[in-house]
C-alpha cells in the first residue's frame, strides 16, 4: 500500500493540502481526503490527472 500527497491548483500554482493520503472519496462535487494519521479534509473540488 502507498500513500500520496494531495495538492490543489490555485492561480496556476500547486498548494499542498494533505500529506500521506490513504483514502480519496468522491461525494458529488466534493473530494474527501483521509490521511494515514486519521486527519480528514473535504474540499469542493474535482480530480485532475497529469
């Protein structure tokens, strides 16, 4: 199993939102992130692949 870091794109710049992300859940127009340490963040966002 591996973890990732989550970033948002603001004004063309990447901003780190959460480290060691283990769970990513899509809920309508929101993205819920959960780290391996139990920290949770919910963002009004969409996923983008690079």
